[in-house]
C-alpha cells in the first residue's frame, strides 16, 4: 500500500500546484487571457497527469500491488469531483470547447486559443508524469518504466466498434453536460464525476475510455499496434461525432450551422386555454354584428 499512498500524494500535489497556478495567473492576466489560455492550460495539465497516473495504477495495480480496479475507479470519481470543483470553468477537453463554439458561447479566436492551451497542457502533463516516473519512487513506477518502451495500443476491438464506443461515451458525457450546465456546481460536479467513472468502467476494456481527443493523443498515439489514422478515427472523429449527436438531440439543431430546429417544432411558450379562446370569440361576435349593421346603414357616396 506504500506505493498507492505515494501515487495518491502525487495526485493531490498536482491538484494543489495547478490550483496555485490558476490563482496566480488570475491575478496577473486579463480575464480573457486567463479564461482562454491559463485556465485551460492548468486544467489540461491537471487532468493529464492525474489520468496517466491512474491509468498506470489500473494496468499495474492488480498484479503489482494486489488491489482491484475498484480502488482506481474510486480514485477516479474523487479526482473528477476535485477537478469539477477546482477547474474554474475550464473544460480541458477539445470537444467541449467546440461545443461551446457551436452554441455561440465562444468565438473562433477564443476557441482556437483554448484548443492550443489544451494541447500545451496535456503535453506538459505527459512530460511531468514521465519525469516523475523516472524517479522510480515506487515499484509501480519501476515496472512502468520497464514496459513504457513497449506500450501497445489501447484499441482491443475492431476499428468501427472502437470508434462507436468512444463516440457513445462522448455522446452520453455531452448529453449529461448539456443537461446540467445551468445547474448549481454542487449538483453537476458529482453527477458528472459518476458519469465519467461509469463510462470508464464500461468502455475501458475496448478503447481505454478516453473520450477526450487531447488526452488520448498524448496517452496512446505513440503506442504500437495501430496507425495514426486508426487513432484519429477512434479518438478524434468518434468523440467529435458523439458530441455533435448529443448537441443535435438536446437542441434539435446545431445553432452555428442550422438556425432552423431540425427535430422539434417551435411552439409558443404561452398557451391560451381553449375554453378562454371560445368565450372570447363568443363575446366578440355581437360586437362584430353591431359593427357590420352600422356600416351597412351608412349612406353610400
């Protein structure tokens, strides 16, 4: 259990450092620069290092440490609760940033800046985690360093099925995100953390359950077993298609692409009861008759 305690300490150290980075950059930078760059970079760095360390525990822990996947899943849930509470509005996920762009919640320049910051943050997270593993503080990290040069692809099914799995995970994740985005943080943070934990538990045997293009790129694109285009189909196009499907189902359209609602009819927000409409028509009938008689009795020119 000593190795597990070291990993837990590392995870919370990363959260603390990224939180300090967010507070410092919030004081020094303008709100726009902070929101598009610093906040996304810190969130992506935190997410990447946490997920890589957890992925290592999931792969090595059962036979190297004697604990089951329930420990890693519990840590995953707790970490996503911490992430949701500390991210300060950052998504650390390219498909979420693209969703905000399609909903007119972000312009093209801000979206491009967020994507660049997410790429830089995940790259920094990969470098920091590799450096931390090289210190070999635990036997987990020793084993990880021995097998790192021979890592294999996380795709353990056919390409079409793998893309469908990643797309379905992204679809469900974004559907929950769209439903809860206006809710109070106290409600959506644990629900979203539970959703991510469930999807990871269900889809991990097939694709590793990333449903985050930036995270998948640094975690598995360098591994042997599949080509770059295979990875693009599964880990980029799959989550993107899932996000678009969730947005279309939830909104009925994709606001930046289609103004017309493609799925749901636009009904009036305020409905007048039929009885009131009938009474109003009966009340107006004598008035219309009197007006007609008056106009007919007027002399013609």
